[in-house]
């Protein structure tokens, strides 16, 4: 992996594949434009940070075993106008679906050898969508967009990269003034991984912290 060191900065930057760089640059450019469009407002833009964990599964990929995954997720979103708790959103969603046993099991395939395990996935997705208030203390979100996906094979020793599409929906119930409990579902379509198409998904529980507004 290429490592670039910049004189005067105590940080080591590791170069990512060009597709991943384009996703990151696009996300920061999007946030920058949103920040400029909201700069005339007296209030700080409404920003929310979601953290969640849960159980995942997957479809596609041909003959596979062990499709149960452990999912984690971090979502940062900005609300574009609207009232408190209702309006359009843009954000950046960083998620990971991890294999449970890392190919430690070997189920024999009909043609010999082991049936390969369903891979783990890491994703960085630029999302957009809408949030609305369902009840006074309940909010619903629907988000989706393009993403950069990394599939982990062979006990996480080898990786393959692909562009794909991700979508998520969640329900948030307010616990305190700025903190909510969330229940959500997310899924993805990753069409070009070793000549196979994969559809990883997960059901998540977590917390949301809101700032600004």
C-alpha cells in the first residue's frame, strides 16, 4: 500500500484506490456546498451522528455458506432546511459487515474443495433522502445513494473492490432532548465482485445524537 508522508505534519496518510478517493472527495464537496448554502442562516445546520450495531445476512455470490454477518455503522447527516425533525438530508454512511468465523469451517462442495464463505463487506456511501416526524417523539428516515464497497475473502486476507448502491431506513424514538434510540435496516447491491453480484443487508439498533438547529 502506498504511504505518503507530508513534512511538518505528524500524520501518515495512506492512499486509497482512486474510486474510493472520488467517493470521499465527492462527499466532502457535497458537505461544503451544503454548508455554504446554509451559511446565511442564523442557526447552525442540523447535524446528526448515528452509531449502530446489528446482525446481517446476504444474498447472491453463487454457492456460499455462513451468510450471517455482524454489522456496524456510523452515519453523519445534515438536514437541508425544513422544520426540526423534518426535511431533506444528505450524509456519509460508513459501515462494515464482518464474517463470524472467517472461513474456519470447510463444507465440501460437490466438485471437491470447500464451499466458499460469504464475504464480509466494508462500505462508504454518499446518501440522500428525507426525514419526517411520525409522532411527536418518533422520526422516520429513508436514505440511499452510491457507494464504494470492499469485499473481504479468505479469512479477510484478500479484498476486492466495487462500486455499488446502498439504501437504509430507520425509526428513531427520542430518549432525551438531543439523543434518540434507533432501529434500522440497510441493504446494498454490489454488482461486480469476482464476476458475482452480492446483496448484503443488516438490521441495526443504535443511538443518534443531534446538534445544531
